[in-house]
C-alpha cells in the first residue's frame, strides 16, 4: 500500500461511507448523511483540516482531522488533532505515522507550537502511539452532556 496522504475538501459518496465506517470503529454511531453534514462543516475556513489515506483499491483506510484554535493565554494558535483512525487492515504499516506527520507539518505551517491530540475514547494502543511520538498527558478534560 502506498502511503499518500490527501487533504480533502470535497467528499464523494464513497469517501463519506468509508469515513463513517472508520468513525464507527471508535464506537461512535453515525450514518452517512450525518457524516456528510459533519464533514461539510469542518472546513478550512472554520479552521479545520481533514486528511485521508486510500488503500490499493482506492477506498479510504485512514482519516485524520484537526482544528486550529486560539487561546486567551497565548499569542500563538494551538493545533488539535481531533480524529485519527486507521482501519485494522492498514495498521502497523506506518499509516497512522504518516497522518500524524502530516498534521504536525500543517500545524507548524499555521504557526502552532502547541500540538495536542484528543484521545478520549482511545485504547491503550492509541495512547502508546501518541506517547511514542512525544505527546504526553496534559491536564484533564471535563465533559457535560445535556
């Protein structure tokens, strides 16, 4: 499999189906129409970027998404990796590393010096993946559902 990372802003029906399936691997419930609506909101103009890697058959086997945010305590933006999921068939091939490298390059190009990865629903394997790449636990995030 060739590890070519694409930055997408226009989504084919097949891409949306594949990304929805990947997001479901994380335990989220999402159908294709909801996934399309989400992807269409997560635009470059809104500070987001989405990347994917296709398998040999042209189907999406990995996706990552990030957001650039500004804080009250810093003059530089923070880049947050909001999503990184790799299909089991594409794991251990450098797929996740290719996506995180792309995220980090993009973040630095945007002026971010603080990079974070959201991994709230991740497994120990995902935590080890981030730790091997220099990420560390930083604080606690509280969530309230209404």
